């Protein structure tokens, strides 16, 4: 139970937000949120966005039973700014669900990156074929770094599915891939194709405006978790037609971007299964070892609630951040 009697609003900077999101607790909360979405228990309207000539400002409020009430204001700009910040910046506010009092404000870039990585990982654990060990991460930005970090954390004995996994990083910029793997337990491939071919699991974490993963590169029984593509598709129609599709929410297919996915516009909503239903046991997920499974993430406010609930609880327990009166 979270103690909300503490006075003041807790403020967490980027490093404190990251420190308050241990991988195991975050993954558990994200799974709870995904199941709540599939059951219709979460309250979260499709995101809205105001656009400027250089980017957009999105708003994502949400409520999840057991996890609480939160809202994210996030900007998505193509330029990477000084100080190591990526394309997603903003704040997440966490509220007392009983009286509406603001409890905490935290870094949205960290929340977004880590809850997205946790969501993609939850989908992978649910959908990848047994014994999957060859993992490729496509991209070198904030999201790819978060995905690699989560795999490393969970592989340190926290989740048997990721034990001893050493991912390979593929990118259009080979130098960027080599610099990234120098900091993490991973290795780099010469090309994206080299990373994808032979992989059991592919995490696509890019800002590409056109497909970066081709259907012909994906082997039988592979799993693809696509979490990027804010401004365009990460995979093509041939991959979508060949795969069993899983999403966080139906709006990934029915809503236009930025709420829905670029890759799923025009797809039949009946073809999309909810990943939360797989986690809940209501859907079998993968049906055969040769099936190509695809999880397309668009993000969902319930996932921000999940991460914010963990960050607030852990920060209070560990004495992180500082309080202000608002």
C-alpha cells in the first residue's frame, strides 16, 4: 500500500526516476496494466496532440485499478538535444486516486523509455517460442538503450527467459551501434539485415519513417516487437500479412496516428489480439513453433500509470527526490 499521507509533491529528476524503476517491479506493474486494458478495467482516452512546425506535444491521462491515476505531457521532436536527451521529453504527474491530490512529478522521457521496453519485453516473454535466445535490437537511440538495459537487468537471474542472453544491435549507422554496445552487454552487427537474420526475437526501436525490417529477413517462428515508428512504419505490409498481430489496445488499429500505429492503418481490427489477454490466459498467444508473431506498441496511458506507481512507491521507500508545496 502506498502511503499518500506525506505532505508535498515529490519531484524526481531523470536519474532519480530511473533509480526508482527496478526492472522486476516495473515489468510486474506493466503486466498488470496490460491485463487491465484487455479486461476493459483501465480508463484512458486516446492520446491527443498539439503540433508545432518542429514536433508535437501529447497528453495521456489514465487510471488503472491497483496502480492509480496519472497523466503524461510529452513532446516528440526529431532533434536530439544537448545533455543526452532523446526525442521524447516531458513530465508525468501521479495523483491520489481517492482525493485527486498531486503526489509526484517525474521525468517523462525515462518513464516512456522504460515502460515501453518493459511492455515489449512482456510481449516477447509471452509470445516468443520456447528456447528463444538469439535477440536482435534495432536502433541506437534512447529506446534501444532502454531495451538493452532491461534485457541485461532481467537476464541477471530475474527472468529465466532472458538468462544469459547477449543481444546483437543492428543499425543503419554502424558506428553508433558499436559505440552503444561498448557500454552494454551486447555486440554489434554490420547491418540491420545481419542482426535480424537468424534472430529468434527482434526488438525494433527506431525513429524511422520507412520500414527497417523486411519480411524476408525474419525466420520461421521469430517474434518481432516493434515499439518505434512515431513518424512512419518500422515494418511493411508483407510482414503484417504474414504475422499473428498483438497490440496493447484496439485503438492501435482503429485510431489514426499519433494514437494509432502507422503500420496498422487499414488493417482489420479483428486480426489484432490484445497482449493483455495472452498474459491473462484468455488467449493462447503463439499457436505453433513456426508462427511469426508481431507485437506493435503504440504506447498507452495505462503503462505510464504503471511506471509512475512503481516510481512513486520506490522513491518514497528509498528517500529519493525532494518535496515541494503546490
